C-alpha cells in the first residue's frame, strides 16, 4: 500500500500540458471536464493542474487515493467543501477533524441495518407508487421519475407522519434548485457569492427556505414528542457515547441538510443510468427480468427480497463503475511525500472516481458495460482499491446501504411490471455534475404481463 511520508527524497508533480497564464487549465476543464479528468492519467500518478491560479494535485492511481482517504487526520476537506459550508452548514459532509468524528459517531446508528430495514418498507411503497403511475406506451422522463423517487425516499426517511407533509413538499421544491447550483457555487470565486444576480438569489433563497422549514419541523418535534422512528427523531435523541452530549437543534438541522445534499442526486442519477444501461443492453435486461420474476414474481417488492437480487446488484455495481462521482477534494494539513512527490502543507489534492473507474489499466475492457465482471470467476485485474464509488476511510459514504436498498427496490419494482424502451431518435449525453448526469432520458413503458 502507498505510504504517506513526512520526509525522504521527493520530486515535484509534473504540470499537465496546456496551462495558460492566469487561466491555468480552466478552459479545458470548462469545455470537457469529464474527458479532461480521464486524460490526466496519461501524465502521471500524481499530476498538477491549475484551475485559474488555484493549483491542484490530482491523484490518478487508486492506491494513492486510498492512502489519502484512510489517513484522514493528515487531510482536511478541501476547497469544494469549504465553499459549500456557508450554504450547507457544519454537517458531516463539510467538516473534518475531531468535530467530524464526533458527529459521525452520533449519526452512525441511524444508518445501521435495523433502521435501513424500516426505511426499506417506505422505499417499497414509494417504488410501487412510481411503477403503478405509468401507462403503457406513454413516454416518461426517467430523470424526473428517478429524482422524485430519491427525494421522496430521503425526505420520508428524515421526516415521517402528517405533520411533516409541508416539509417534504418544500424539499421537493427547493432541494433540486440547491443541488443544481452547488457545483457552480463550489468552483466560482467567493467574491461573487454576494452579487445580487438572479442565480445567487434563486440559490440562496432555496437554501434559506430549506433551513427554515427544517427548523420549523424540529421545533414542532420538540413541542409534540411522539414515538416516531424517523431519522430526525433519532438525531434529536442521539447522545455521544464518549462525551454524553447530545446535538443542538441547529446541528441536527445541518446534519439533515448534509444528508439531503449527499443522498438525493447521487441515488437519483445512479438510478437513471441503470434504466439507460438496461435499455441499451437487452441481454442484460432479460437476465435481470428473469431474476426479478424468480424472486419477486407478481407481487410488490418486499425488503426481504433485496439480498436475493444478486444479478440486479451486479447491474447496480457496474452502472456505478461507469457513472461515478466526478471529483472530490482534500487539503494536506502537513507537508508530506506521496508516491515520491512532495506535497506542501496547504496543497489541494483531488481525485476523480469517475476517471479511475474508466481506467483500462484497472478494468478489463473498461468502456464496456459488463455486470458479469463482478462475479468472482471472471478474469478481472486484481488491483486493490480500484473501485471507490462510496469513497473510503472516515468520510466513506454513510448512506451506502441505504442507497443499495433504495436502488434495488426501485429497479425490481419497475422490472416486475415494465420493460422501459428508450424513446426513438434521442441521443443521451453525459452532462457534467456531482455525478455526471444523463442529458435527458425519455423512455416508453411496455407492460411485461
Ligand atoms: C449511489 C448513491 C451514492 C453515492 C455514489 C455516494 C457517494 C459518496 C461518496 C464518494 C462519499 C465520500 C465523499 C468524500 O470522500 O469526500 C459520500 C459521502 C457521504 N454520503 Fe454518499 N453516496 C450515495 C448515496 C448516499 C445516500 C443515499 C446518503 C444518505 C441517505 C448519503 C450520505 C452521505 C453522507 C452524509 C456523506 C458524508 C460522510 C462523511 O463525510 O462522513 N450518500 N457519498
């Protein structure tokens, strides 16, 4: 495994060709971010790019990435997260160090297996609602459907019961605006945040509405305590095992926002891509349908079906390999050496799961969609840590089991009723985003029974 060292002979990271004065590599990044990140592996395991005048060391080798992720005490969250903190607050997504560790300890129980089983009941109901709302032959936008389903799953995991209906409605209204704008906010210079331009007003307005409605629900939960089993109740009653302290109402609100921010677009986009890949690969779709027929049959999906959907799970893994998050950052808190390259204190590091997962040195026939590569007996390249869709180390996705349950439930509920046929004449493109998204995804449901 790669070691992060504090001394020893070290060289400088090579600068990627094409750097311009003042702009650095910003034009390449702006024009074709996905292709640009993929091209970086041709220049070395650790390479330097400049976004404007902001230097970033990009790690293109999975072992360097893993070494940085698991040695979290030497790294802070980095610029992308710093820029989002004023909007999203101090939840576990944007913080680091001792504060993050304490918060993570208090949040972890809400994501344990027994609670995921409760959330899965809600997911099954919602997936059934989605699948029964369509009409054979009438086109649906799978981007919209997947987003609505993911928003509902997360919103109902957080707030349950009638009292929270206005909050769920506000999440559906405002969260998409915040999620769409956050990539721009993360990379745009800070001094532009305060300008009274329509983009800032829309983004800041939506973020403020979300904060307000969550504060209102928290206040009502305090006024009318009941035996709710939702995540908000779990967070409000959680106590740190080491210090005996609970969380303030404000901190609970920030954590709720963190989960909404990290847990909706990611799942929605993955789900959209699964339907896209199934539509393009009829032989994979056929096998998936056969599995769903054998496990689920004609009835609605139940939580206990999910562990038996093994081929469906491989389809999920393979989709996530090809359609992973584009970029994460970290910041070196001390001067160090990584893979023989000197990383100064304060340097920004970045890695792209999306680019790693498409590296032909790491995956046989990397561009091909092949769920069978996840079966043990296939001839895959055994490189450690090459598959990191949920990250690793202390910031590893806390919602990975939630995401698996949510996505398998939706895919099986749809597949037990429908074959989704891609609308003719549409070319689906990858649009840059947290996880690059399908430009559009119109599909036509054809009844299977
Ligand atoms: C397919 C869906 C998902 C993908 C690909 C994904 C991916 C990731 C990745 C890569 C990280 C680590 C980021 C880093 O290292 O800086 C992360 C963190 C996180 N994810 Fe997910 N995620 C997904 C779904 C979810 C869901 C459904 C939830 C919640 C319901 C969630 C909540 C979080 C939170 C709170 C963090 C921050 C953890 C921390 O910093 O301690 N994610 N996710």
